[in-house]
C-alpha cells in the first residue's frame, strides 16, 4: 500500500470516528458550528484571498482558459456569499430524524421510517474552491462526515476554506475530523477513495468534467452520485414571446458561462427562425461565438458552421451551438439525444406545449420560460447544493440536505413473536 492509500485510509478512519458525535449532535449544535465557520471565513478573508491569488497565478501560468480562471477565482463578494450560504444552511430544518412514514400493523407493531445520515462521504471536485464550503456545510448539517478532494489547481484555496470549517466545528464542540481535506495531489488518493478506503467511505460524489465522471464510473467500488456535464438546452418554441425568449437565453448563456447550468445549445423552431435567429446573432455579437447548423448559418452570416461534436459539447465558455428544429417533437428528441440530462428549458406561451416538454424531456431539471441558470440548490431553496445529480437512483437534480440522508426503520412492539 503506497503513501496516498495510507493517507486516505487514515482520513476515512478519522471521519468514521467522528460519526457518533455527529449523530448525537442536535440541530442547535450543528447550527452553531455553521455560524462559527461563517465567522471564520469572514475573519480570514485576507488569508483566503492570498491563497487564492497563488492558485490563480499558477493557473494563468499554465495557460488555463478564462472560464476556468473564473470558476477558480475568489473575491470578497464570493467569500461573503460562501459565509452567507453557511448561515442559510443553518437556518434550514434539520433533515435528520424526519419521520417519513408510519405504519400500524394488525399485530400491534408500530413501524416508523426515519431519515438518517448516509455516513462518510467522499467529495471529489475540480477547480471551484467554494465547493469545499458548500459540501462541508451540507454534510455537517445532515450528520455526515466528509472527505474533500479538490483539484490541485484550487488546493491552497480549498485548504483555507476547510480550515475555517474546522474552526467552526471546534468552537461548537464537534470533532474537527467531520470535515477533512485530502492532503496529497497523488491520483492514487482518488483511486483509494473510489475503492472505499478500507470500508470507511460510504458514498462518493464527483463534481467536475466528463473525464472525472468517466473515471468514477470505471473505478468506483462504492455507491456514487454522479454530477455529469451540463450540456443544457434552451428551445424557442413557435409560440414563444421572442423578446422574452431572447432576454432569457442571454441570461442562460452569458450570466456565467463557466457553470454547469449555463445554456450551451439553443434550439429554434423553424416557424420563428427567420425572425429570431438574426436577433440572437445581433444580441450575442462580440460576446459569444455562435456555431450553427446549415439552416441557422443561412439565416445570419455571423453564425459559424457547427460540426457534429458541437451538439454534445459543454463549452463552459462564451460559445453556443444553434440548430433549427421542425417542431416540438423534434426538439424533445434532439434534447434527449444530445443533452446530458442536466437542465433543459422551453420558451413558449403555449401551456400545452410546455407541459409536453416538461413531461417528455428526460432531464433532472426541466424549465418553462426561465433561465437554465436557475439550476442551483440555493435557487431551489436548499441553501446550497453539493452538485446536480443526473442519475436516476436515490437523488436527482440539486443535491441538498434531504438528498444527503437515507433512512432506517424503527419498529416498536410489546412482546410480539412471529408464528
């Protein structure tokens, strides 16, 4: 066993040892830890920005794309957003101990199904240091211990955030090892986490690009909650309010191009393409490169030609694909074929068309007449999210507090025996 594997197993053992104290902690204690962590983030802002500046300098020296640098960047406003996010999570109801169902059996047994923590969660993420705060807070509030493995690009920033989280835990009298960061960039550490770290890790959540998710799919020996790439679509239906649609799509694409909820592909109904596509090209001119199918290119010379790979690409940059489709059914088929089952939207004033799109598009989040950038746990009232799950089992869509619990049955009797 090499040093990285030994390191991960030690983290797993310490995380597991922290679980009993977390399970005993009531809401007040967990909320106190989150409040203290928020204070620590604000108090250490200067150090956080210094650590982030070092990460940014290294990323720029390596020629990282502007969208990557944006995801990596911390600012005073973003640090305040992290701190406020911890306080928002503290304000949410405790998900642990929720009574999910009750059954009274004819033999007198009383059966309850109650929410309980999952256990030890391994979180693997890339570039975004704020994930350390979101994941740490959500796991703490839901009674789980977490091992955080961020990308090497954000190592300094993530370590500073985790240090603030651990200050909060200590102030509240909870074990600091409830939130830990992997201390080595060795890829063998990821492999060991995916193997379960000697039986100490119960669930792994990857949050990153297609390469990371493919690695997790191939090598995981423990359950996973996959966060796939966000090839999100916005479809302009024939009954769309075109001014509204243009404003929504501008926000969906350009508000922040480097997030998974950004629209990457724009579908336009053939019935409105001649009116909408020149407006779209004009709106995006100089700000976003458009790559279109032959029909879109023919309608406006500012649109470059797309190739087949564009239809399935998550750009995370100021680039979008544009295709003209022959109606609602073709749009639905297109999204289901080329999308990543993350978030897709229809822009229309036809409620029946909207309901069909919402029912038939096979994505974790489907939206009518709003920006795909609302694909976010905070916007869903969850306080924050640990990712957007695109699978079908256990959790789908934003993964917040409730999604980080499982359940058990409590059975109460009075001497019953089974015949």
